[in-house]
């Protein structure tokens, strides 16, 4: 515009009209008589028209490639998250994060997934969960996920360093929120606790301990740590064990029997002491580790060559205790 105005000795408005006519390829104005104007027109044709076509191609690609749909989908996701309250934030959607999501979904709890990997978006969408792509340790990502209205943050990223940063960020944004973090190595557990995690879970440590416990105590199918000195166990009544055919009062000792699940699936809370135990039943008992160990010995599966006659001795010991 300025070049046309100077070389053709016209007003800026007229120079603007010359420029627009050339760039838009209309050609309604005559060619400029002066050399300076002609050079300006050539430069506009090479640069200006090329830029215009590039802009048109970019806009067309924006619509054809689906970028507009992605923007609209992200907008819908953010609006959906804004309507959530008392939800959970799953930071990292690997194998651990997906299992957490399944358990939360079974319990009817709502959650938001924050993960860097684009391939996990389809998995989250399949579960009907809002998905935000980005680093879970970023302030803006946690804010967009609604950490102000959430009840917990679950740091499930494969990297312990990223989980530590996620805990630090979440604790800074919400001092009262519950944070549960995953630790791949034992040395990271203390760091995660210092970073603000309320509880730290080590999948490899837990799975290894569970496998060893099932190998050593095959009759115990589940354990819940109630307190440092107390825990609750599910104990299978195996066929031929010392506790089969006895009443709960005869075998319980100083433990408390909270429930009994019969072989047909019927659950009896706080069963009577006169209830007789049969093979296939599952006993839910609570007590100290030592007391439960005595109880477990009554339900150890009978191995080839073993005799059942000795099982009465632990029963009398438990009864006497």
C-alpha cells in the first residue's frame, strides 16, 4: 500500500485498493506505468497471492483433517468436567490406571483421566470417562480436571519422578485432598510421602507379597490390614482340613468371625457360634497376626500322605486360647 502510494503518487487509500486488487487476483485496475509500481505488483503476485493460497489451504485442511472436531470435542469435555463434583483424578492411564478406573466404575464413582499418550484417549472414551491429554504434574491440567471439586488424586504414571511432581502439584493446589500414589521402586515410597501423598502403593511389592502368601497359605484368599497389629482375612474351608465339620465356636479362639460365605454364595454376617463349617465355605475373621495364624492352621489343605488326626490338636489349642 505504501509502495503503491509512493511510486504512483496516489493516496494511501488508492494504494490499498491497488494492493487488494492484485492480491485478490481481480485485475480491475490498470497496470502501473512506473517501474517502481510494476516491481511492487510483481512482488505482490509472488508473495501476496502465494500467501493467500497458503492460508486457504490451511483453512481447508483445518476442516477436512478434523481439527475443528477435536477443538469442539475438547470444549465438550471441559464443559462435562465443569459439571462434575466429588470425582477422582486418575493421573496416568497405563495398566495400573486402567484397573483403578475399572474398580471406580464398578463402584459407580466418577473420574477424570489425565494422560500424555494420545493412544489412551480411545480407552478412556470407551469407558465413558473424560480424557485430558497432557502432563498430570502441570498446574493447568489439574485445574482443568477440576481438582478444586475432586475428592482424590490417584498418581498412576509409570514414572516415579512424574508421580512425585504430580503429588507436589496436587498438594500445592489442594492441601486437603486425598492423594494415593504408585511407586515402582521401594526408594521412591518415602519421597512420595514427603511430596504429599497420603498413601503409597507398590504394585510389584504388593503382587510379590501376595504370590508368596498364597504359596505359603493357600487357604487364605484375602487380607485387609485393619491396624498395625490387627488384620482381617478370608479363609477357605478346604475339604479334609482340621476345621471342616467343626463349629465356629470350636475353632475361632480369640479371633472374631465377622461373616461366613457358604458354598452356595449365601453370606451370613456375624454367624452363630453353633454354625458348622463345611468344605467350600469362606470364613471372614479378624484378629492379631498370631491369633489368625493359629486359625489358619486349622484350614490348611490336606496334602498327600498327611493325616487329619493331628488337626484336632490345633483346634483344641485355639479353643483353649
